[in-house]
């Protein structure tokens, strides 16, 4: 049985559904309500498919390339930690991805599905939290169900994005994004230390 709470917090931090709200508002500002609903659903389904690929095939790709999972865990921990630092000290997720939206005028796939929902951090977390050596197929399925729950939350928040934006604004979403970054930094360090312990076979 996985730690559902810890897994949920990890995915909620790397996906950051609240930080997706300003991005969604920006890229759908010229669409009617029905079109916004279709875009939200398409983005969520695309992100779910991308992350499922990393759950199923991520470790297989590493094995084929003869990369030990502990090395990926160390690298993943470092990348997640750097990603968390950008959330805390750099441009917040809403600010960065709003700029992408303004530059490229994309909708469901870019920048909504990638990199807003299925972010690089989410892809790394999907691999790290479904290691074949640590988790049974049922536990990996549980992890994906938790991931789907976070994606459903992201989808629902997109549907009520106008109401949320009226109450917290872009600055409120930015503050929440930075708090999620701090939580993610802690998760990243835990993964890094676990990888070091496994790689060097420490007790």
C-alpha cells in the first residue's frame, strides 16, 4: 500500500493545478464557455496520456539505456530541486507560462497539457514514484490513480477558473505556486538522498 497522502502532495506540487488557472484563462480568453470546457478536457486527457507513458515506459527506457534507476533518482532529485527553486525564487509558474501563452497562442496541448499540467517535474515524479524494484504493479496502479485524482482537480479548477481568478488573482496563484515549490524542494531532497543511499548501497 502506497502512502497516498505523500504521493498526492508530491503530484499536487509538481502539477500545481492552481497555478494552471491563470494560464488557462489566458489561452482561452477568446473562446466561449463550451469551447473552454472542451479545451480543459482535451488538455487533461493529453496530460494523463503523457504521464501514463512515463509511468509505464519510463523505467523500461532507462533499463534499455543501461542507466541504473538509482542514478536517475539522483539526477531526478537534482532536477526536481532546481525546478522547485525556480518556483520559489524565479518566475512563478503562472507568470512563466502566461508568457508562453502570449508568445505562441496555443490552447489545449501547449502550454496547457505541456508544460503546465504534464510538467517536467511531473514526468520525473511519475517515474520515481513507480519504480519496479520498490513498488508492485498494484501499487504503481494506485500511484497512477492518485495522479488521475490530481488531474481531475486540475480539470475542475479550469472549469471554474473565472470564479477562482476573481477571488485570488494572478498574485494569489503566484503565492500558492511558491509554497508548492518549497514542498517540492523537500520531496526532491528526499529522492536525492534515497538515490545516493541505493547507489552506494548504504545501510
